[in-house]
C-alpha cells in the first residue's frame, strides 16, 4: 500500500492521454448514434465490451443499468436536443444492457434491502423491483418502460441485451423497434 490516492493513478493516465492527443477529433454527436444504459459494475464497461471509442456513444451507468425516472429524463433530454438537428427520421438508438452476476441481486435480500432503504430514505417496495436476478427478464421490462414512456419520442429505437461476464458475449433479448431502424449505410452511392 502506498499513501498515494488512487485518483493520482488515473490523473497520470489522463496526462498521457492528453499528451498523445487522444481528445482530438472528438465530436458531440455520437458516431454510432447510440445511447447505452448499463450497470456501473467495473466488469461492465461498454468502452471495452462494445469496443466504444471516444465520441462513439452516450453512456449512462447506474446500479443494474436500470431505466429509472432519472434515466428516462436523460434520454428525453438528448431526444429533445437531437430533434433540433434531425427534423425527420430516426433520432438515435438506445441499448439497455443488463448482465449476469449483477450485484443488484442483493436487493432481493430482505435484510440488505431494508437497511439500504433506510439509508437512502427510499420506499422499500420500489427497491424490490430494482433487484436483478434474471437479467433477461429485467431488461425486457426496462425496454418496455422506456418504450412506453410519454417523454420518449417514437423516433428513438430501443433494444434490450444481456452481457455475460463469463463468456464476454452480449446476447440480444429485445431487438430494436424496426420502425426506428437507422438508415442503411450507402456504398458507391447506392442505398443497400
Ligand atoms: Zn451489475
């Protein structure tokens, strides 16, 4: 153990990043038109398991990668900004990604959940719904919650996936709504 704070390690990496010009060419409109919602678990970093480079996607991470009212507000906010840039057609895609071995399973434990509810001043019954025991089931309900939210434009596609921390693979549970499919890329001037 050293008495150096761990943030110093990250700040040294930042200086190397800046010196190498890693921040150059970054753009505010994401290259993949993708908005990822996933867990804050350090094994579940989409920059790694989805190969996201800087400027590729917007990412919101919380315990479990749940679609909370705050997350719906974030997607709605980006939707409103994007509508100003793109008057017609698909706006962007949202991918909700839950994962195996999620620590949000602890919320299914009565003692743990009661203590946590007291700690944050929350209603215990709402926390029970946030437990992740079956990620395919919870991601399905979260996709439905996002798709049915009045604040979310139907021009925003939403899909649901499960990331397996053992195999490293993502499996799609709910495909994106076909009505909001992104335009096919063009090759040689012809739409494929
Ligand atoms: Zn998790």
